[in-house]
C-alpha cells in the first residue's frame, strides 16, 4: 500500500451496487479496505462474490459475522418465502437494522485503521422501499459517527459516502461499465443458489435486469434453470 494514500472502508456485499462503489472509491484515490458482513443471510454466495471483487482490485477484504438470523424478522434471515414481487410498503426482504449494523462495524474498523471515510452502496431511486436506504439515514449516521467515536471527538471529520444514492439502476450499470466493473462476478439475487446463480424473478433480479436493459448493456447475470 502507498502510505500517502487516503484509506477508506467500503461495504462490499457482492452485488452490483457495492462493486461499483468499490470502483468509485478507488478512482477517487482511496486505498480500499473491503468489508463484508455475514449476517445469517440465506444467499451466502454473495460473500464469495465479495471476496472475488476485493481480490480483483487488490483490496484488503474482511468478513465479520453477526447472527441476525437469531432475531429473524426478514425473508433473508428467517424461514419466510421471498416474494416474486415486493408489493406495497416495506417488503419482507427488509432486514431489521441491517445497514445500521453494517455501517457501525465499518465505523469501528475505520477507527482502528485511521480511515476517515466510509463508502456504502445504498440507493433511494431503484430500491425496494427500505428505510435505511434514504439520504436522511446516511446524514444521521454521519452525525452519529462524529459524535460517538474517539476519532470524531478528536477532530477527525468522518464522512459517509453513498455515491449511488440518487442514481437509477441504469445509471449504476453505465457507471460500472465506465469503470470496468466485471458484473459477471456479482450476485444480487435474494434467492441465489450455492453457485451464485440468480432466480430471475425476485425484486433484486428484476431491478438489476431492468437496469442493464435501460442502460443498453448486455446482462451478464448467471441465471439458474427455472424449475
């Protein structure tokens, strides 16, 4: 690592959004420490994808385990069927407090590393109605980060970057294309199998496919055979 480079902790889930954010952080000159959280999600193939993405760009990669399955409350962490359409309101694929927990872990690691910047891929345009994907949440967490840490109290201005916040999935696909992101390595599906193959029918698959189509880009997603 170039000691003169700024450090950043980047939340990398293994999906297309976080892959683009990782590439954006690197383009801005940050040395990236990629963080993934194994929270009890049913689709663990995304963690393997995250490791591949981090390795491909030479980023340090850390996986932290938090057992959110023990509290359940989501189709991603409990024995609740993942719907093919999200429906009205906040869908059952919302994981209670997930982004708050992930950013808190990232914040802790950033303090240890001496990094002042956190990056995440939350998005308020093409998303599924999650309350922790809104600008107000990111702004509030940044305020918390500067109030609740030794780094913040001692004058290190901690910043939480959400560069995809106002981009559509098509915009994100185009930005990834510009940055040379290999989307074939990414896993977005809520029901991906052990090989990372997508179901083609859940909200995550639908938004991803619509994004590539709207961007005029080929969809590199590996889909599982329909049973």
